[in-house]
C-alpha cells in the first residue's frame, strides 16, 4: 500500500489509540488523586479529571472502531487460505 495510508506487516496500528487512551487515563488519575501540590492559576485535580474523561472517550471510540466499524472481510490480498492437513515432515 502507499506510504501514508498503508499498513506494514507486524505493526499493530489498532493498539496505539487504546494504549494512548490508557496512558491519558493513568496520567489523569495520578494528577487527580495522587498529586497534592497547589499551583497558582491552574487546578491540577481539574486537569486530571479532564485527562481521564478524554482518555475514557478515546478508549470507547477506539474500541467501537476496532469491533464495530472495522472491515470484517476475511478475503483480502494478504489472506492465504489454510493448508490441507498433511502428515508431519521428517525433520532430520
């Protein structure tokens, strides 16, 4: 496929948004529940809550994309049908 839109073998592109969402949720939870510092002009707990909400929304959207909106066709150019059952070859 082309350089910008193609997928190379061995690169799971679907796990990146899920991982990013989990990082946002974890960072937001740390800022919301664990950080007790006070900074003038910004509320760290509110920033943590916002990060958690954005992470949860991203996780929901990426799971919906993965399971509901993905192409479910098994017949693509990269698909090879399973081989016939053959007896094991002599390995020596």
